[in-house]
C-alpha cells in the first residue's frame, strides 16, 4: 500500500509540473503577438457527424476539451475515489476522519467568503463554488520539489483531502450547474448506467465494454443538460476493483494505463486552452472586483482557515492527532497549499459563467491564477521555515 501511495504521489507531482508549464505557456502566448492566433485556435470549430448526419456535434475546441477530454479526467478521478474508499486511505472512518473533515471545512469557508463579497450581485453569485476545490497535481508537484522537507504523512493527507474535494466538486456540478434537462436523454443515460452495473455484477474484467457503454452514456448525458463529464465518474464507479482469482484489478489496471494520458495530455491541454487570459487593460481595480477578489481570498484565506480550522476542531474535541512526523507549522503549510485550485476552479468557473461574456471569464481566470499562485508561494514559505525551525531545535 505504501509503495502504491508513493508511486501515485510521484506521478501526480510530475503531472503537476507539466500542468504548470502549459498554463505559463498559455498565459505568455495570449499576451504576445500570437494572442489572436491563440484565440482562433481555442475557438476553432470542430464537427463530429455520426450515421450520415443522424447526430451532429459542433463545438469550438475549448468546449471539446472541457466536455469530452475532461470526461476522461473525471473517469480517472472516479477510479481514484472508488479505490481510496474501498481499499485506500478512506476505507475506514478512523483513517478518513481527518482528511474528510478538513476537506469539508476547506469547501465551506471559501464558499462563504465568496458569497459574503458577492451576495448583492446575482450573476457573480453563481461562482460561489469556484474556490472550493484543490488541484491535486499542482499541490503535490510542489511537495515533490520540497522533497524530504515534508513528511510523507502530509503528502498522503493532502492527496486524501484533494480526492474528497474532487468528490465534492462532482456533487456540486451535478446539483448546481445543471440546467434545461431532457427527460428522454436522461432516461437513455439511465439505461446505459444500468448496463454498466450489470457488467459489474457479471464480473466482466475487460475494460473495453465499460468504455464503449460509457461513451454512449457520455453522449446521452451531453444531450440531457447534465454536464457530460459526470458520465466519466459514473462509468468509473462500475469498473470492478477486484479481479478474478489472482488476476490484476481491472480498476487499477485502467488507472495505471490512463494516468499518463491524463497527466501529460488531457490536463496540459485543458490548462493551455483555459489559462490564456489577456492582461491588456487589466488594472488593480479589476482584481478588486467581487468575482476575482472572492475567488482569490477564498483560495488563499478560505482554504487555509477552512482546512486547518476544521482539522483543529477535530483534534481538539475528538482526540485525533497530527499526521505522523509532522509539526503544526508544517501541517498549516500544507493546509495553505490546498488553496491551489487551478484545474477544478477554472472548470467550475467556466460552468458558472457560461454565456456571461469575456469580462466574467477574465475575472475568473485572474482570481484563480492569483489565488493559486499566492497559496503556492505562501505554503512553500511556511514549509521551508518550518523545516528550518526543526533543524534549529535539533541543534
């Protein structure tokens, strides 16, 4: 189990580095002479025609990435959640209690900060969920760069918190960012989901049938009005965790095979098409507007206060201790790193302000980028100073 966790952390960290590079490149290109070409690339319309035009899907590249490519990411997230709940760090209430309570606090406080700053604006209020999620790839990438300065127990804690955050984000998307439902398409998707779980009950070990049915479910969900990426999560939940006899776990086989594609293709592409924001005409006053300010403060202050505060309450009243080998300052530093919300925050921001215009899109990106960067820098500073404090005491 420990070796698997270490392998997972190392792979997530490498993916975080690539994700960061893709975001930096997008930001640089969109603010250079190539800016118009970047915008044409992102908005390039791609059509998919099925069965002699029986079904035509026509979307700009940005939406293909956000609706279809990210469904693959959510499929991987679903696999990770199922594995952790059934056989990992979240498999028992005792082991899951600290990251579970920390994650809930880390979702609630940022949302409250955002709502407090935007309660008078009904449109801006739609973005309340943007600062609630943690980007596991970015956060673990930073912990990898810090190496032995951070105890392994804190890396496991951060991984668990981020996974629970992802689950929370999935629920939020399903409940609050779904409109104009089509009953017939939902019924068709339900039939596909039923077939998926029939495959599970029949103990079908090959991933192929799950993927084929999952694609049909994705198409039905796309047409139903529910966000299509949720089909990836549902499909993942049907993949068996246990193999027949001593065979390999279908779930873990799929997870290991899929991770490189998600880490080094899907997420970097998502970052590249979503992180590009023109800074022309952006002034300090732009950052002080309700949306970017709510997102930024939600990520930097809300996440740190929510994760650490909820954890402290659990430790104080339930007798739960700090993760092994971790100091209070190191633990708080990791809580601050939970404010890196890049991928999921941008994704929810896109759902919250669909059709609201470029102004809101720019504000969301500025808030997410500034808040995530500030959380990263502050978290690293705390962890480095904590390490120096420990060394000083030992001397």
